[in-house]
């Protein structure tokens, strides 16, 4: 029985028990008690309720023609039962001591029933939340890459660790004529809303990139699509990069996302954001940036779940630790493993609050 059904049953039985014409149930809401269900109008004021809470005992009102008794829960009053207009053979009469005792005993049973109903409701809500999390996680798993593509001349590694709460990280790879296009995105929000927006992003980006659109056009069209279809105040930070081995260039668009890193020899440069997150403003347009990317260069894209991972003291992993790790010359797979291990060691036993995504690609040195 849910709380609504229980409240109706309580009032019906209370009226029968003490021969009242009118009855009401008040439930605690913070520091106050608010009417939850009533049969007729019962003359109980806020001052009456506060007096009852102070004394924790039944009170009579309106010259005895109305009564109110506390409903006790775990260490506090969780509600108030009130009744008015006791029916007698001679008409409406005052409630007697016997009715007050009966009502107080009844209120004790109501308190137990209400606590059980609330526990049942909380359990159902938890089950529903667990089902939603499971479904959202399934959606997210189904659209993320199952494997990393094998692309001539480009070595790729990736890491995807969804948080328990299911965030909205997304990454993808697309083989191109002379290299690879890859992206990392982070959808605002959690659970099912985030999973559904990731799904919309996945469908749109697969279509646009496979059509061979220029990266600026891809981002602009994604922005229009996401703004039109997503709920208000939902947006996606997004970085997409395309490696051209023949031209030795890297083209990219960063829409409000963490800066990517390019490592060429012992130099580290950033792929900074040059636009708003997609979905914020319908009229936003994006232009791709192009930079040199010779053989042996590495690009690192990641989500803020990496840099904002917190240890038990609330300290974040941060950009500096990540930059130190990506400066070390090694293969993409080794770099991925070193970063994952460093984040794990830093976080320790603290819970993971956000998805962690990492994509690394290195252009193989040309054979002489």
C-alpha cells in the first residue's frame, strides 16, 4: 500500500473509530506540518500544531469538539491526526477521554504503517533508479567503440571508464583516406538524460563525419542538431581532431572542451577551445584550426573525469600531473596505462564521480 492509499484508509478508520464527521492527516515537511489528506475541514491552526509538537501529547480544540494527536515515527513526530464533530445520539458532542486514548493508540499504529510505507516507497524509488542507471549504462556501452581501428601509420590507444552514476562521455574513431579522425565529448548531466543525449550525438556525428564533412561544418551542424533536439540547458563539450599523415597536419575543433595536447619531440602544445560547447546557442558557427603534425607526433584527447578526479582529501588530479605524464616519450598504449595507473594511485579509495575518457594517437615515424 502506498502512502496515498494508506492515508485514505487511516482517515476512514479513524472516523469509524471515534464517530467523527471530519478528519485530517498532517505530515511533517521540514519543520512544519502540512495537510496531506482530509475529509472535511478540521479547525487546526499552525499554532495548534506547534503546541502539540512541544507537548508531544494529544490536545483538544474548539471546546472539545475537535482533537489532534501526534503520530510518532523514528525519534520524532512525523505527522498529526486531527478529528472534529463527534457524533452522539444528541447531535454533535465533545470528544471524551476514552476517544482520546483510542485515537492515541491508533496514531501509534499509524506511525508504524507510515514508516513502513515510506521505506517501501524509498525501496521502489531506489529500484527504479538502479534500473535507470543500468539502462543508461547499457545505452552508453552499446554506442562506444568495441575496438580500436587498425590504421596504417597511426598507433591508437583509448581508455573509457564510466562512473557508477553514468555520466555522458563519448569517444569515436573514423578511418580517413590518409589517417584518422577521432573525438572526445562530454555531455552535461547524468544518468538517462545524459545517455539519451550521447545517443543523439552518436547518431549525428556518425552521419556527418562519414559524409566527409569538413570539421568546422561537422561541429556547426552538430550544434544546430543538439540545440534543436536537446532539453534546455543541456550542452556538450567536444573536441574533434583529424590526422593527415601525407600532409603531416592535424586539423581540430575544440568546442568548450578540455585542451587537447600535441607532443612533438620534447615540445608540448595545447589544442585550446575556440568556441562555446555545442548545443548552447543555435547560431554558433565553428572553424577548424590546422597545425603541423609531422611523423612521430602524438595527440592526446581526454575528458575532465581525468583531470578532475579527486582523492580522499578533495584534491584534483589536475592538468600539471597529466602534462607531466604525456611529456614522457612512449607508445600510446603505454601512455594510456601510465595515466590510468597514476589517476588510480592518486584517487586511492575515493569514489569515481565522473566518466574518465582518454584517446591517444601517434603517427609512426616514416621509414627511410
